[in-house]
C-alpha cells in the first residue's frame, strides 16, 4: 500500500456571531490610509502541516479531527482546509 | 485533619507559589504538582493557577489541557472532586470542557492589570460556601483574554459577575462553575488579595470556603 503524503492548509476564523475586536481595530485603521471603502474585517489564522497516511480520505479525516480537538476551539471558531498531495522528501 | 491541595504547574505558570501561600494561610497543606506527571498524589482538591501555560501559543490553555496531569484532573472532577481554575487555570478548564464556554480577547484589546470588584451570585459551590449571596469582593485582574463567551444555547452556572465589566464579558461574567458545581473557573486572582498589605484580603474567602468544604467532606 503506497502511503499518501499531503499538505493541509487550514483556515481558522472566529465564528460570525463572535465579536472580533482585532478585526474591528484593523478596520478602523484603514480610512486614515485612504481605504474608507472596507468593511467586515475579521482576522483569523492559517495553519499548515504535512500528514502521512494510507489514503487522502484517511488524511482528510485525521486533519478534520485535529482541527476539532486541538487546532481550533469549536465554541468560538470555524475552520476549513484544503489538501494537496506532496512528494516524499 | 488538614486538607491537602495540589496546585498544578505547567510550563509558563507563574502564580503557583502565591496560591500555595494563600492556601496555607487558611490552614491547608498545599504542594505543587508537575503537569507532566499523571498522578494527583491523593490530594483532596486541585487548583490550576494563573500564568501563561505554553506561552498561550495556538490559544490560551489549548495545549495545557492535554497535559498528562489533566487526565487525572478530569477523572477527579468527574468523581466530584473540587477543582479551581484561576485566570490561565480558568482558560485551561474551559478548553478542557470542564467548565462551559470560552475566554477570548478583551473587548478593549488592552491587557488589564487593575483592581476589580466582583459580586458573588452562587454560594452553593465548594469555593463560595463561606460567602454571602450578593457579597462583593475586591480582587485584582491581570489578563488579555478574559472576555467570557458562553457555549451556544446553554446557560452557564454563573458564580461571579463584575460590578463594572472591564473586558466585554457576556453578562459581565467573571467566574462560572460546571453544572455539578465542583469545578469553577474565575478570571480574577484571589491569591493576590489574601493579605491586607496587598490592598485587599477579600480573596481569602474563596480559599477559606474551599478548605472548609474539603474538610467537611473528609469528616463526613
């Protein structure tokens, strides 16, 4: 069985109903720089990692579990991710 | 018989010595428990102190909740043992799901290091049994992520509320307990209000309640 190696790119965002003072502060800084046409600024985080597994499905299931249990707090955050196969180093 | 309280030390905890001091003032035996050791060494109660466990990396308390000692803390809590989380300790308990909700960045995006007045709303927990309902305590806060968010669709058991909400917490919540009441987290630092020369002795009531509660459990 050939192992699957994939890079996961994970986006973590505050849930829409959660106040995001960091995003609001960034948004308030923009008009002074000439960008008064920006709204809805929200700041999250991006995580990358490489997983080796048996199949893309198994890797996807594991990344999903890693997001739920460690990489995000489901009370206040949502997440999405993409997977891209990568060659052996 | 003097109750024995274990105070957990994570890499980055910094309030454990003050908590030990405050517990000893109330007549308890108190000692430190390293996060990497699973054993609680037969303690009668557990305190998770303030600080910056794992540098608050990823999210505050996110990795500390998976420390070996936490497996025992979770079992201890399930069996009804008294577990108190102060500041970073509250954040760790919330990440572990031992108290409901989450702690997020202060609404004003300022690190708050100041006195706070809290009102006690629930005197039926092991940590507030020696208090009066509606009693006010003057205790310092020292945090950047103290903004409490409740879990969706569930009313948490509120134990303390701020008189003047300093950080945007939902309904000015300063501390909550688990449904059963034996696990509690609060953001203010009662161990920093345990001597009159610190500016307030109001924090002593929380440790006195805990010692009283654990002593009567052992006797009963």
